[in-house]
C-alpha cells in the first residue's frame, strides 16, 4: 500500500511522505535497499525526475545514501532517528478533532475485529496474538513497542477472518502507527498496553467477544488520550526550535 500509485503524478512531497512513512513503520529497515529508481517511479506513477528530486531531499536529510557501482543503489541510513521525527511532525499537523476522529476509526476497525476474532479465530490466529502480546511485553523501547502494537491490531483483523477488515487495519497503520511511537516512549504506557494486549488475546482464545471488544477500545483510548496530551508539548517544542 505504501508503494501504490499516487493519485496524481509530479508530487515530490507525496513521494517523500510515502518513503519516510515506509522507513518509520519499519517496512524499510536500516541498511535496506530501496527498489531501483525506474521500478519505484513506476510504482508511484511519477516521473523519474520527480523520484530523483525526492531521493535527493532524503539524501540531504541524511535518511538515505546512494552508492555507485554494480552493487549500488539507494539504501536506508538512519531509520531509528526518523521514527520520532516523523511522529512529531505528523502529530503537530493534526488537530485534536483529527486525532479523535482517527482514534474513532481505529476503534471501529479493531474493536469489531476483536469481537469477530473471539468468535472465528483459529488456533494459529490465537497463537500469533499471544506471541505478539508477549513481544509487546518484552519491548524495551518505543520502536519495538510500536511495531508490536501495529502487528497486534493487524493480527486481530486477520483473526476475524475478514479480508476487508484486514485491509482497513493495514491502511490505518500508515496514519496511526507512527504517532503511537511517541506514546511508547513512556515505559508505563508500554506496560499498560502490553497488559491489555495479553488480556485481549486471552478473550479471543476463550471466546469472549464482548470483553475483547471493550478491552480493544480501551487500549486505543489509552493511546489517544496520551497523544492529545503529547500534542501540546510537541507543538511547543517545534515552536521553540523554529524561533531559536
């Protein structure tokens, strides 16, 4: 989805946003090579010139580097730094109404997916949810916690045995997952979310759809409320940077 064609061609900023998001979400990891320029331009439905402009901007930011020679290409450099920068930029661009609306959409998708998962999940689905809940509990930093969070919500939709819910859950991660990175800088928030993930997985395993739905809503509300508080600090910090 991150490399799907853009709605209109010739948009350097749109390409930049897509590539930054792919790196921030861990789709492209540190040291990983981007697809060849001709292939990537065709995927985005942009001209090679537009793609080169975007890659040039990413090189200037120190996010990617281009290597020459037979084994050359464009490679991700500093993915970890981008996670938080990307999250702060996105959070500052959203109003409180935008944040609530985004969280409402996540609740609608994930909470209903959890309810269906408790009725339909296979043993393999349950095992995957349990494993991801354990990964969330073991997460020692905001990036690994955010990855476990994203994976858990996607696996809930998969356990619901609904292709449309799965597609919606994956699409939602592009907008919501980077923001959650900021929430999980707090170890207490990581622990609270991980405990809820474990309880949700147990409800799916035990066939408790109503409880699974309630707990899933609760974990989204936890991150939403944290983001509303963090937004004030992020905007203040960005303002201080621009004035200095």
